[in-house]
C-alpha cells in the first residue's frame, strides 16, 4: 500500500513569506506527527495529532507555526513570516494509534524548505 | 523527560567488519527504544525496536541491538558490514502514551563502509 506522502518535496521561499506543507498519512492511521530535521541533526518533534485534535504541540517553536488536520487524515503545517532559521527538512509520520508506544511511526520522504 | 545520546557523528568500517553504533538513553519511565536508518535522499526506515519483551532485539538487514538497563544503553550491531549499509542511523526513545508519545531522536551517526 501507499506510504506517507508529503508535498511539495522541495520549497524555496523568501524571508517573510507564508508557506504550507502537506502530509498524507497512511490510510487508517489515526496518529500523525510532524518533525523538523536541521542539517546534521536528528529529527525534532513539533506536534502530533490523534484524530483531528492536536494532542501535543509542545514542539512548535513559536506562534508562527501552526498545523491542522481538519478531517483526521491529511495535515497541513503552516509557517507564517518565514525566517532563514526555518530552513530544514520537515518530516511527517503516521502510526495506527498514539496509544501503543511500540507502534511504528512510518515516515514520509520530507519537504525540504529553504528560506532565502 | 527522555533523551538519547549518540557519541560520535561518523563511524567508518571496512566491508565485512563488525558494525557498532552506540546509543545511551535517559528516561524517567521504562523506555521504548528504536533504531531508524536514513539512506541518502530517502525517508527514515525502522530497523528495530525494544518493547521490553526481550533484551536482544533482531531487526532488518542483519542488525540487532541489546538493551542493557544497568548501562542505560541500546547499542546497534551487525557482524559483517556491507557496502549497502552506508547511511545515517538514528537512535530514538519514546515514553508511554499521551504526552510522551513523541519520539526523541539522537543526533545521528553516519556510517561509511570502505571496500
């Protein structure tokens, strides 16, 4: 079956612009996660959804970052007034449920965001 | 809170040699531990996971890891390296349910395999 997909694969924008990054999880997966991976670092947690609601958004760096998952499937990560420091690879992952901690999180290929 | 430490950023081995990638964890609750691999221009792929069922965990591609509570370690090993093992490897820890559901990753180790 299809894995986690993310669009676009690459996004180049200018400082101060608004961007949206999209994630399509594996069908039937109720938990969805966003991570950010900067160069030379491991992925860092941003936010996760259980169904439509954000169960933990403690990783969002500031109020310029926002994510939604209105129908419990596709999610969009929104970044306002982008800064050069936002440049990174944004990863999305999904799993069957967040309630079983040993459930595998399946990762998408990521969106590489470059802020000029 | 949970955290993992991966010492060193780069490991180089000869083809056929033992691979040892170190991971130490810190957790206030019984941890769930994972190793992920990231091949160039690909997404993260799960190699193996520790879920308390057995301390020695076998994963894909001949990798295994041993959970040692006394040493707070979960080192990844493979008896004989292949060229195709060249990639970046991440150790990650996860707590129980709810607010602890996120994965916390180490910085990663780049594995190079020399012919």
